[in-house]
């Protein structure tokens, strides 16, 4: 009788046949950055059972005391990803466990809890994330500059010369993404000098969060081979556009896969269903708190401004509102309809926490039958403060301090995060904001040192 192999045994056999020697039990910290232990394939089954232990107190935002028992990484066998640039190694996204039970403050576990809530309502949450980032080189004096000496246009968006000058590393990244089955359908030079974007197929939110996490690791490693470096800092240059990570979202019927946001007969002209509008309304209700997670750094709020780039507008939202194909809204419904794009999210965000917050808010809007009002089709940048007040349109948080204050006051935050991660997130980000304010910047020195 032929022995039936378990899923883990099948994966190990497959990895061995492809020449893989080591597996990574990987998880993320509060920033969404990969942490891992490497395990020889001879110990693969032990790793899959949670043999790899980690001291949470040694990491940012894995809330544990030094005296606490270690957390264990339990890899998701379905997330197996062979490193395209180092094919002897396979990566696994993992959930953290403590004393044999899911760790409350595990970022991936937080998203899985909200996804289970959606599933209980009959929904699958589909997510696509647009990846914008800068790839730069250092001059002899350590100044970061674009890789191409010709990448100097005031309006470099879609610049073909800039793309071709960077073709070697860009094409390697795109080929790597496609080798993993991600289905890249577009890539281009973005609106900042040295800035690029890749767009690839959407999938369920957990898989997309895993892929986004792996993407940032992969881009850094591949560009490093060429002597360059990639940065996922939201706004590295004051006079250039920042790097977003726009969330493209829809709910599907969990049984049939049908897109539940699409409605060709929509009277508001967005080709969006009533369910989609309710989802939008929930997000708008909790937008300030959500912003603390999808725009999680001090630097994030230097991206969320109307103007501040050589090409003119930043294309980033600053108001809590929605519209059709209009890019000046926080939430945009593209021409084709059937999905909602959140433009406030930036490339530094932790995708597990960001997706969890925004999904939970949308589900609340559906449960309570909320309505977001009429869409804004006009350029929101052109309104005065008085006009915005008359329309009842409010600002997104204008700095990390405002965002964390909103997050701490919103009951949705603790509901989504759990008490441990909620407290940790507030404390960690409040400290980040405080440290920023006590730092004396070059701007202050230049402005004040010899003035007073």
C-alpha cells in the first residue's frame, strides 16, 4: 500500500527535489519587517510543529517581558516561497504561538481573526496592494541619488529613459515576482526621481499581506546585488512625491467567489453596490484611527499633503472623503467599478495590521447599514477650509501624534488589535512621536542658530 504523505511531507519532498537546503520560519515585528530562524531541511517537520522559539522582548512591538516564555513560530505550509535570488532557501510566513496557543499580539494572527469575522458574514476579503518605492545609490560623500544620471526631470512619471536605465534590476524583480506566480501586469517609473512601481494581481488578503512582506525583503536583496539600495520610507525627499501602497479592496461571496462590490446599475455612477458603499462608510467613520496604522511613521505625514513635489500635486489624500476615479479622495472607486482604493496607505505600513483595521471598519459599516453620502468627483485640493467645513469634510490626521490620539480613542482599535497589541501600539508610536519632537533637526539649526 502506498503511504499517503502529509502536506508538510509533500512540501519537504518538493523542496528537496528543487535543491533547497534551508527553510526560514519567518514572522513580522510591529513594523512588518521579517524576522526569522534558518532551519536545515533535515529538521523541517520539527520547524513546522513550532520548534523555533523567539524572545519577544528583543524585538520591536512583540510585547513580552524579558522573563516571559518565548513565542514559537508556526509556519503556514501554503505560504512556501523559494527565494528567487537564493534558491537554496525557502521562506514561510508564520503565526506566533505562546504556550501552545495563538499569541494574541501576533500581527498575522490579528488579520486572521478579522478575516474569520468576514468569513462568518459570508465574505472573502480580496486585496491588491500597489507597491511604490525608491531605488537609489550613494555618491562618494554618502548622498542618496537616483541610479540613473539622466533621471532628473521635474515630471519624471512614466519616464521611459529612466525606466530603461534601471532595466537590469527592475526586470530581475519582475521576473522573480512572476516566477512566484504573482502575475505582474504593469510596472513603471513613478512620479519621483528614482521612484518605481509594480502592480500585480490581487488575491485574498492574508496571501497578499504575506506577498507584500516578502516583496519588500526581495526588492532590498536584489537591488543590493547591483550596488544600489531600495527604501520604503514614505517620503525620503521633500521635493518629490512619496511612496504609497494603495489598498485595492473588494468583498467576494465566500462560496461562489462573485465580486459583491460590483453593480453596473449604480445610481451614483461609481459601478459600486450598496454593500460597497456601506464598506466605504465604515472606513470613513474610523479613518483617523486607521490612518495611524496604514500611515504609521512620523515621515508618513510628510507624504499626506496636497503640494510638495517638483511635479506639482503630491497625489496623496488629505481629507476624509470618497469619490469615483478622482485621486484627491482618501477612498477612490476606479472607472471599472467593483473595488475601492484606499490612497492613504503608504509603503512603510505593516500589511497585516493595516488590512485588519480597514476590513474591520468596513464590516462595521455593512453590519450597521451605513451610507457615505454622495461621492466627490471634483478636485478636493481646490476647496477652502470654510468650504470643507460647510460640506462636513474633515482632515485626515496631519501628523503621527494626531493619528495615535485618534487610534487610542477609537474603540475599534482595541477590538481589532486585542488589548496587548493595542496598548503596545499606542505606547510604541507615542514614544516615536515624542522622540521626534525632542530631536533638533537640520532645519531648526539652519533657521534659528544664527538668527537669535
